[in-house]
């Protein structure tokens, strides 16, 4: 039973799970000479990231970030593309062949452990954003001081008119009309937020730029925090999905009143530790709601142990300078807006060239065929259904970064957008083997890893609850994990009740 059937790694996930279930039933744990069954499908290495498809500007920036930070190329690409989306989404939307327009907003999640240079890579990619914020800060401070004085004068005059008993109703209305509304607070030069709640976005986005980036190198703090708690998870996921769709942010609350914020765009990049990622990406509610299907996932192989010391460069190299200049140019480019503050965005539309449309249609049909029964994406149809749209978004981002005035997506950009999206679909398929496992099996894998790391030949419920993995601190979870390891032949039970112990079964 230890040998997989031919073509097993290409089977749909449901068919593999059926095979595992049947294999577990057929296995006799008392035959200690038998090889234990694997708890998950065989892991596959990630494919090399297609950096060249990012185009000259973004590929150069990605390679520079990867080299400077000594981080995985996929991690650097995620950071660079997220920043590019932040800059491009304020300028244009993309019109799909069926007529609907979509934002150039991209949502990324990168799974990487401690020491993989997540924060360093994020900081490098955000250099042009921080430079732009710094350039705007001086003008903002002067504008904010002028607004503070103007608002105080307006409030005093407004109060005076309201208190003037000599005025009748019509005269008071006339003077208030002449006074006009309160002066609008200037937009703050803050383009990124690490982990805001939906409530915080609704409250503060009126005075923030219309294009924001939700970027965090400690994304587990967000996915494990208030916004994704049991009582708020669905609301947060629905709001993020609506922003991805371009619907803006609209909230009605008894205490906070009404927040209606159309024309907002949100780019997202969360870097998450593997344990936090398993809980987030394996959440069936988030998948059913549709948030997970909107994400570009990457889980690059660790480079730990391969990064020898090198002197850090004193200055940015030429590819990084081109990247910084291009992002700065897009951030500084005039964005169309429906309000005076400029943060209710009305981006122009990017159309496909005939050749780009042909490339997009071919990719669309290829993905559609892969979602058929017994095909590669049968159990990942939610991701497949968004693939063609995501390819168009990536092509649009690349187009705007290379030319902020562009109105057409050309064939090369579309072909590269399709190639990049194909990589992400393959990565989602690879990771689904792990993150779509039931929680009981994920806990069993953690427990087995802990036993092997500690060199323990036997254990007990009490020992695991006291010293085992942090996710296994409750008796019911420990017992379920132990039962799974028994069923799959990794542990043999000795005794009953509180004195029961489990002995590891070594492969023959």
C-alpha cells in the first residue's frame, strides 16, 4: 500500500482522498513491519517563478530585490507586483472581452517561515512608495495647517449664525448657504496600512488616498486578529472581495453611521508563516465566500543555509533604479477622480488589442477545459474561474507601469499575464494538497513532525498537551490527531484510559 498508483499526483484531490481512505481501512496497524501510510499526498517542489514575464521594469526590480535581500525570487516578485498594483490601480481599469471593467487590484499571499527575509524584501519593494509619501508630506503639513485654521474660522462663523437671534429662518438659511460646507480635510500621504480592520478603513479612508495597499510582512497578525475572528471573518472577507471587485466600501452601522466610499482601490500582500497560512488558507468559509479564489499564492522553497555573507551594496543598481523611477512615475501621474480631494477614483479603461484578445481567449478556454470532471482543476474551480480575469489584471498592471499613458493592452503583455497566472494556478494546485486537508490530518502531521523532531519513540495525551505543538493544547484535538496517526499506521496504542501510551511505528 505504500506505492502510489500510476499518475497519482495528477488525480483530482477527491479521488486521492478516496484512495487514502480505502488504504487506511485496509491497513493493519498491528503489523509493525508494514510501512505507515502517508498522511498527505506527496509534496511537489514549486516551479521556478517566470520572472521574465514581468517585463523589463518589474523583472529587473524583482531580481535586484532577490539579490539584495538574498530571498526567494517568488517572494521578491510578490512584493514587487503588489507595489506595482498599488501604483497602477489608481490610473486604469481593464475592460474584459465580455464588456465588464475590472480594477487592476491584485491580492497576494506569500507563505514563508521566519528568517526568509520577508520584511527586508517588502521594505525594498516599497522604497518608491516611501519616497513618494515623503515628497508629499511637506505639502500636506502646510495644507493641513491651513485647513485647521480655515475649519476653526468656519466653525466659529457657523456657530455665530446659528446663535444670532436677530435672524429669521430665511435669513439664517441664506447666510448658512453663503457660508457653505465645512472645508474638506486634505488627503493624508499614507499609501499603505499593515493590518486595518474594515471598520478602520471605513472610518479613515475618506481622508486617505483612493489607492491603498494593505501590506504586512506579519500577515498572521491580521488573519489571526480581530478582523478574522469568528464574529467578523465573513464581514471582513466580503468587504475585501467587494474592494477587489471595484465596488468600493459601503457600511451602515447604528453607532458609526453611514460610510459610502466609492472609487476606492485596494492592493493586498500578506506574508504569512506556514502555521498561520494553514489555518487561513484551509478555512472552508473563506473559500466558500470567494476570498481565497482571488489570491495569488506563493510558497517558495526556503533558502536557509544557502545564503553566504556578502557586503550589502551602497547604492541601488540600475535595474532597481528603473523600478523605483517607474513606480514613482505612476504614483505621481494625475489620476482621474470624481471629487475635489482626488480620492474618489474614476480610472480610465484599458482595452485589449485584437492580438491580446486572442491570447486571452485561448488562455480562458485552456483553463475552462482544466475545470472539467476528472481534470486537473476539478476541485479548484473557484481559482480556475478567476484565472482569466487575473491574467488581464496582471497584463494591465504591467502595461501601466511601463507606460502610465497607455490605453491598450498589447499581445506581449497579455501573453505574459497568462503565463504568470498559469504559474499561480499551478502553485494553488500544489498548495491545495496541504491547505485543503481536514484540520484533523493537519494536526496529525504537526504531531508526527514534533515526535520526529524530538526523537520521541512514545508519548501520551498528557505529554502532548503540556509540551507538544502549540496548536495541540486541548484534549479533544490531541486525541483526534492520535487517532489519525493510528489509522494511518504511524502510531500503535498501548493500554487504555488515562494510562494509554502511543509508540511510533518505524517504516520497514
